[in-house]
């Protein structure tokens, strides 16, 4: 079978397209013929050795949609989707024509979704839900700040926050050039971060109160600014940071009785990941949530797509399509 594969980490030059033996499913697993598999930022980072969970040699890939061809009789022939667990990190992942996947990770693919759309749903919505619903305990009266509102996780979080009844959803843009991307994202307010003070802009929009919940997908240099946007007893949920070390005003933080919560979806088991997606799929069927803009590519173009995803120059969600 054709598969992306790397024997050592440290450079994207080590990611290769190879012919590998078809995996043999173990008890509790199903062999899935992969029809589509999304590329997420954690995939190239894994090849670079930036993900501590990665062991080598490895076939990468977290999200998938496909057809079960071997495994429990209940699942054989079913069109499925899924994500999560240690797929692509501690076990071979989904950037291959076939993958052995724990049955606990499988969900039936809604018929109204193409395989490409189903593959693109997984990690963005899983992360957003885990961050603002599970960890952030979003409530209908909340004012919510989403950093990076046009990205995969940020745009998903905006949609979920609106569905959960948040009173106000404020999202950020890196610059005015991203304004066109915001048209399809239903935030109440947008803040262009270029040349502006985030805390001052948030306070202006909230009459000086601040936000009840902030989802921080950047960390690093923005961390302290996001933290200063919190209202009394506000929650600051963080899913990333580059560089990893940050500083902030701890006295101000504890006087506001603020909360700081980290979310790492790699800590979710297959069954936990499937449980979140099971909550989300009815919203997809009802049109409340939708797949992101997709750029479907053949596996022969996937190495270049890895570079584009890492650099942030990829247009649309990069999804490997297998015929």
C-alpha cells in the first residue's frame, strides 16, 4: 500500500512516500480502507520531532474517513470517520491507503458528508469542544474571546460558542488581510491585532468588564495580553504556545481569581475522542456545524502539503484523497 513514512525525526526531508505492507488488525481493531485523511499542524511537527508522543518508524496521520474492510462483523462494510488516541504518534496513522484502527475510535459517517468533509471535521472540532465546553465550561451568559478566529480550531470554537448560547463571541484576526476569511465565521465582533492592544480592544467592547472565557491557540507573546482580557473569575484555556515559556502578572491574576486551564487532545483516549465527536455529529447533520474549506490532494502531493501546513501558507484544509 502507498503510505507516508518516516524512520527518524528532525526534518521534513525524512518524510517519504513508500510502499508498505498492509497492516493486520489485532483483536479490538478494524482495518479501514482510508478514503480521505486530513493533514493537521501536529503531523509535520511530529516528523520534526516536536511531539514527545511520537515514536519511530511511523506512518503519520490523525483524522480519517473510510470503509471498514476487516474486523468485527458489526462494522464490516461501514463508512466510518474518527480521530484521536495515539494515531500517527504511538501507532501507525492514517496517511496511508489502509490503517488498523481501534474499534473504540470508529463512528458511522453521516451520508450527507463526503469522505473529504468527514475527514476534515475531526481534530478542529474535537479540540474546540474539549477547550471551550469540557475545560472552559462555557455558559449561555458568557462573553467569549477566541484567538485566531479564522483558523481551524478558532472558527470551530466560534461556531460551538454561538450554538451553546454565548452572549457575545469576540474573535481575533492577525491583520485586516484576514477579514475576508471572517465572512463565514459567525463571531459577533472581530479585533484586528495588527498594531492594536488586545486588552484595550476587549475592554472597549465589553464596557471594561473583560471576557468570561478565552481560548488561546497562540500562547507565547500573546499569552499575557489574553490573560489581561479576563473578567473576574474568567477562564483562560490554552492549547498551544511558541515559545513554551511565558510571563504574566501573577498578582493581577490571583486578584481577579482567574483560572488557567491547559488542553491537550493527545491525552484523550480513542473512546473519549469518539464521545466528543458523537456529541458533534448531530450538529453537523442539522447544519449547525460544517466542514471547513477543503483542498483535496493526492498522496503524491502530501509532502509539499506538509510544508504548507507547517508554514501556514496552505489554502484550505489539506485533505489527502485516496481513490
